[in-house]
C-alpha cells in the first residue's frame, strides 16, 4: 500500500460500487481509462455548468468517519466554485440536484 486512500468505482449490474484500491498503478490505470464512468451528473443552467464527479481519492484526508469521494462544482467562464463533497453516490446525486435547484433559484428560474 502506498499510504494514500485510493478508491475505484466499478459497475455491478448497472449500479456503481466503490472499492478500496491498494495498488497505485492499478488505481492510476483505472483513473486514466474510466472516463465518463466517474461522472455522476452534469447540468447546464444559464452560464453555469454544475458537475458532480467521483474523485477516486479521499478529499477528507482521512479526517472524517467516511471518505469524501465525490464533489459538486459550479463552473462559470471566470469562476470555479466547489460546493460540497460527499461519501456516497446517493449523497452525490442528491447534492447535485440541490446545487442545480440553488443555481436555478439564484437565476430566478422555476424549480424543477
């Protein structure tokens, strides 16, 4: 083990499953080739793109009970804002939906 908390995402019967990965080369190969498999959701609202992805690394740096493996960000032409990080795919989906609703509300659009 290389000391880093590494994780990969596999699909079993169409459902995402997170697995701890002990080998840095295996993780790097998976990360390089996984492409859109890491994308939870992406939504464009006005001039903002809301993107939620699987990170593959614990962005909680082992300081929380559960690893923080997903992230929602809002990207605009001149700004990037990281809204929140999550431990599970379900939390990431819910967080993405909440971010989309917040951006729509801020833009004066109806909630979907």
